[in-house]
């Protein structure tokens, strides 16, 4: 299917006249056409289509329909019906009134094309260019970022259910593509066990028998596929089954199939464990004792400068097992590509690290504002004894002096850390002969026969750490950082207003596409609701009691964030 760009399309006069007459106040779809001239042009998608073949539908129109679909919460069928029946949709797409539209399955095919490579981000790039050209968003303002959990479109399976369902999914795949391979392998017992979706619950009957049977069947099926490897290439379900078996079973020295546990065989880390044979990109994560989910994490970045509307400038969809801080460099890279870098970036403690603060300042001239992680020493956590900040560090002499005047005997590093977000670490060591006779030893070390070691970052990062921690105690920093809490309202808008917390499609690429289309829809919704002269929403009027306090000239906090300060 090829692309035949249609440049400079104008809204048909009859469509425009009836749309204006039936919607004198305008709608969001009409605003997209009037204010932005449409979000995209067909030329923007030319690289995504071959040069020859049967001409396809306009990708600019299909992308606009996808955004309006997410804006209004429509299914594919409802969106296709809206194109056929709604005047404002025809106006936004520059269609004649008698245009029959398209079949709803076209939208699914178009999303498949958008989910390849980084096309979803490119779609957001182009939309932000239109907003930037219209003067609705600009560079070097204040922006803020936060993340939320996203549930994958899969069932919550126990480990036994996962193995059994993985076998069933592989059988379905093989039966659909190479059914002859199952001859002589599948019998009546296999039909009873895998003939329908698996629902065993947390306490199934005869669990050990089921575990052994599912594992044995899985190995038999994989061996059959391997024997016929020259004529059959395993599909995604068979490949997922292979990995699921490895993460749940092992063979002992006698060659017997054994079920993995934490003490027997060992369990793989959750960052690499498949939780569903139908979505191999979803991961299981637990934050604290309350939040547990299987899926992904969505990171939203928006402008929050006073006197202008808040615009979503970046969306990132990562594995649920990915640390928030690992997403920050990618966010800045994409914002730089779009010409929308902030002057100050407000984030929470999950994104801040010395490495990222220094990198953002050096590479992009961005001030990342957020609470730095606290001192990790046990003395600091207990608020007793000598923590790291009580030691004097002399970088020129490469030595550390303890509060009792002892000078370190060793200086090692800097060593790279295992975390991608942590700074390199220098370690200064004291000897046992220094620490044992010390009268304050119990305030410094917890073991009678141990010596104190002090870890700290290199000089440049250490100076940055001290400067930032000192700045975080000032009223000015607290006032600036208070603006970050507004991003919680954006998270609520996405999660409850547009259903972002639950994936509509399977796989991380499609989940990311869902988040990008939702972000564009939210931008359009926010900006189209503003009047022509209104640049930002008006402040909330004071309550009756607040008005009374003002009349009596009694002081009152202007915001709840100022309480206790």
C-alpha cells in the first residue's frame, strides 16, 4: 500500500457552512482544523509507506481520528461511525458530507504501523511542532515530570497457571501454523488440560502432579518443535514457552525435572521474568507493601510556567522494573530534539541523582530540581552517631579526618557502581588499630572488631551534592518546588479521565502508542477549552471564610502547601 500525499487540502464549503451552523460555539475537532490547520500533513508520513502499490487512506486523517478517538473515549467502531456521521469530524478531516469514511479495521492496521520503531514519538514530535508554531508552547520554561504504574492487558496468573497457559498458547500457535507436528503427541489428556483457558486459582488440587505434568508436556512439545526445526520456525508463543520453562523448572544432577523455588534452584529477578505468554514485555513490580502490578511505567512531562496553559511535552513508557532515574536522560534527549528543553525541571526523588543533575546541567543547561536521596549510612538513619557528613574530606591530600581527629589510612577509587543512576564512589578506610581504642567507637561503628569506612562521590559531584542539599533548605527552593505537586492532577486526569492506567493493547510498543495518543488528546482538550484571549485558567476564587479573613486583614495561607512553613 503506497501513499499519495494530498497537500493543502481545504474544508469543502458545504461541510464548513453546515459545521458552523450546527456548532456555532465550535467543538474540539473544529478547533484542531481552525487553530492548527490539522495536526499533520500526509507528507509527514511519506517515509512510512512504499512508493508503489495501491494508494491507501490518508495517514494524516487516520492519525487525527486516532487522537479524537482517545479524546472522546471511542472504540474503533465508534470512531469509524463518527467519521461517517459527525459533522465536526468531517470538518476536521476536510471531507465532503457524503464521504462514506472507512472500515473500522483500518484503525487497527494503522496502529500496527505506528507501533514500529520510534514512530509514536515522531507523531508527538510533529504535533508539538504545530503547537509550537501556533505559539501555544515554548522552550526554556519550567517543566515537571512524574510517573505512574500501568497495568498490562493480561490476566494475573500464578506460576502454575503461567506455565499451563504458556503450553496452551504454544499449542494454539502450532495448531494454526503447522498442525501436523502435533500428530502423535496430543491425546485426550492434553485436550482436557489445554483445551480452554486455564483457571486454577492459588490453591489447586494436586498441585505437585499438575506442576510435573505441565513441565513434562512443555518439554515434550519443545522437543517436538526442535526435531522439526528445519521445516518449522518457532513463533512468539513457542519462544515465550521456552523462557517460561527455564524460569520455573530445572533438571537436577539425576536429570529429573524440578520446580524452582528461592531455596531450590533459585528464582530469576523480576526484571527478566515473563508474567504472561501473551505479553512478554510486561513485568511484575512491588513498591513497598501496597503497590504491586504487572505491566509498565508511564512518565509524563508537562510545562507548568505561570501565565500559560500546561502542555504535555514528552511521554515515556518503560518496563515496570526500570528505575525512574533511568528515564530522565531519554526525556531530555527527546525534548532537545523537539526544541522544548526546560530551564528548570521539577522531579521527585525517584529521578534525582548526582550523575543526572550534573549531566543535565552540562549537556542541556537544565536545572533539575528535586530532593536528593538521603545519606545512606545507618548512623544517619538512626539520627545518632557520626554519619558521612561529620567526616572532613581533603581531596587534595586524598585523606579523610574523623570527628576524633584520626586520619584515614587508605583512599581507594572512584569505583563504578552497579546502578546506572548512582555516582562513582570513593572509599576511605580506617584501620582497626585506629578504631578499637577510640572512646567514640560505638557512635561510629556497630561491630566491636570492625573499622570505619567512608564512601563519597568525587570532588565535583560532592560539591554539587553539598550545594544542592543546602539549597533545598531555603524557602525559595521550597516555593519553586511546590509547583511540582500539580503534576499529580495531570496523573489523575490521564488515569481516570482517559483510562491510561490500563493498557488497551498488548506489548510495550502499543502501550507507548496508547500513551502518546492520549497525551496529544489531552493537549488538544486543554488548549481548545481556552478562549481566544485566555492564556491560562483563572485562579480559584477564595472561599467565604477566606474572604472574611481578608476583609478583617487577618493573615491566611494562600495555599495549603504553605502550612507549617
